[in-house]
C-alpha cells in the first residue's frame, strides 16, 4: 500500500491566485523528486461545524477559503527520502512571512494507506 501526506490550511480569498502559483510550483517539485501524485483542492462545501469542521480546524476567517491537499508516495520510506529532497530543493526556498497563507494554522500529517479501492 502507498503512503500519503495530508494538509489542511486556510488561504485569504485575496491571495488565492498567489497560493495556486505556489501550489503549482510545489507540486512540480514533489513530482520531480518522485511523488506519485500531488493534489490541491479548494473548499466548496465545507460548513463550519458546531464542534469540529475543516474551517474550525484551521481557524478559518470569513474571508478565507479552506484548502485540502495531499501527496501520494509508494511507501513511508520513499516519502521520507522525497520530502528531504523537496526541502533541500532551491525552488522551495521562501520566506514564510511572504507565504500567501498563515503557516501557523497549517495542519499536516503522514498517513499509511490501508484501503485503496
């Protein structure tokens, strides 16, 4: 089975085009280093729940859109090797203060796939 990194974040609506450009660049870097897939999705039907929800998880403000993204790898070992290369790639060097989103509210984690139908 494969391995997946998942991400959830909030992007101000005014920064969506800048975020899309950043995502296109990042996706290319991940793919160049061996990721099987790189997917970014903009929230379309993500209501704010009473207790939990995607917007609550990233403390999304009224003027922000929730982004849900994932990267697919063959295995955890490949993910670790690819991630190291991605973080060392000069195309990924940037100042977090210049990011089109608040990186402090980014949620991410690695997941071992147990079902893929």
